[in-house]
């Protein structure tokens, strides 16, 4: 009986032991499963956070280098610094330590780096903006000697758009000085004589004699001897057959006397005008070989020009009216050159002493300018019979000239 009781007791204790072991095992497995599930969940979050940090950093770094202009981009050391941060983010692994503190630490680093990037980008954009504004200011303005700012477009030396080709002692210098008051006209000071004396020097030499002009401005050259030089029309047309031709004409008798007056002032002891103009006083034959006489046969010379330039491309200025009504003749020229009528009557006043109009410039300044002492010389007394003979000589040539150009200058 005692043995049976002991046997039953042993079975009961064994069962209890096995149940404890089983429960312990189940509990351990459950704990392990919970731990594994928690670890897996945290690992997934960590991977997501790392991916987000990596993508954000990559995107921010790309934005930084794409938007910053060349001179404002980061230096090599700054690039290396950012690359090291990105690599550390990509290779980051969760340790067995405190995961929350690790995530927080990296988030703080990322936010700090993002703020730094924004500051760099903003600074670069501001620098770029200031650079462009300064570049635009320097390009479009310059300071004159008086300290004033004015437009600084590109100025270049250009071949002339128009040429005053004659006639000598017709008023060419006065016309050039008058038209030069226009802001859209530039002209060299001296006569160039390219087409009659210096043609062998070449077109680039000729261009270099011109003043610099900007877009919209015209270059005008004046050499009165071109009108009577036979090869000049052909040479100008070869350069540019669209060149506008300007010719100042006046009564050929008055012109011849003016020509003589200028020459005799340089040559003391020169014969009297009457002796130079008339070969024989008994017959009254005019010496057509004398240059002062030949120039005044305008019809002969203009026919040569019309072989190369159409009449509508030639402007004829009345030398007499240039004295009596300078604004009217200058307006004619402004229209011919397609310029605004900037020069008007208020730019002129008549100088009684010189017997010639002078100019006021700049407008409103009260300053005046007259031609030099060599202009407006007093003509010598000429025998009226000689004057009449010369008028008779030129009359048929004048009539032909009027017919060719379609204008009547009403010379005696």
C-alpha cells in the first residue's frame, strides 16, 4: 500500500515538473517572438528614416550645386564635407544601443545641414543678383569727364554714309558745321582726300580717318575736290553705291571770285582776276583752262556723277540760300538723310561783320560759333564788263544744269 502511494506521488511531481518546463518554454518562445517582432518593427522604421535622410540629403545637395552660379559654387573641401555626410547616412547601421537617441541625433544633423545649405544658396543667389546688376550698369553707362553718365553703346569707325563732294568755295565747310550740330551726325574735321589723293592707302586707312559712331548715327565726310576729279564717282560707287552724295552749288561767277580770293591770299603777286579769267580783252574769250573757271561748269561734272549715282541719291544745296536761310537748306539736308529736324532757325544768327550766319550751340547755352577767319573774306573789285562776260559764258551751262537736276537756282 505504501509502495503504491509513493509511486503515485512520484508521477504527480513529474507531471508538475514537466508542466513547469513546458510553460517556461512557451513563455520563453513568446518573449523571444515579441522581441523579434519589436526589433523587426524598429528596424523597418530605422531603414525608412535612413532612406528619407539619404534622399533628402541627396536632393538638397543636388539643388545646391545646380542652382548656384559658377563663381558662387562650393569649394572642393565643402563638396568633400557633404559627400562624407551622405556616405555616413548610407552606411549607417542600428546598433544595440538606444535607437531613439540615434535617430534624434541624425535628424538634428540633417536639419542643421539643410539650414546651412539654404544659407549658402541664398547668399549665392544674392551675389549673382548683385553681379548681374553691376554688369548691366557698367555695360550701359559710362562716366564722362564732367562726371555725367551717358549711354555707352559700342562705337565703331565706319565708312561714310554720305559725302559732301563739292563744290569748292560753294559753302561746303559751312554746311558741314551746320549739320554737325545734329546729335546723329559725326564727321572728321579735316578734308580726307582719299578718293583723289590717297586712294592707294586702301579702304581701311580711309575707315580709320572716320570718327567712331554708334548705331543710329551717320558718318559724313567732306572733300570738295571730289566733284571735279574724274575717277572719284567710280571709286565711291565701288566702295558703296548706296552712299549719299551732297553737292553745294552757287553762282559760278561768285564762286570763281571766291576761289581766286582764297588763292591770292596765299600767293602774293598773283595776277588780277580779270587777267586770269579773260584771255583777250578785245574778244572777251574766257580762259576755260583755268581751274577757277572749269569748276563752275556744273553740267559737265554732274553728268559724270549720274553715271554711277541716281539723281534721287544726290542732294543739291543752294549756296546762296545757305547764307540767307541756313535753317531752310539744313532742313532739306536733314530730310534727305532721313534725320529728325533737330536743327532749326533758333540755332542760327547772322553775323553782320562777316556777312555770314553763325551758329548757337549747344541749344540754350548762349554760346556761338562762327567759321574761321579764312571764311567770308572780302572779295576784290572786279570790272563789271568782265563779270557780265562771265555770266554770259556760264548761262547756257547753268540752263543745262537746271534741266538735269530739276532745280532752278536763278543765277544771273
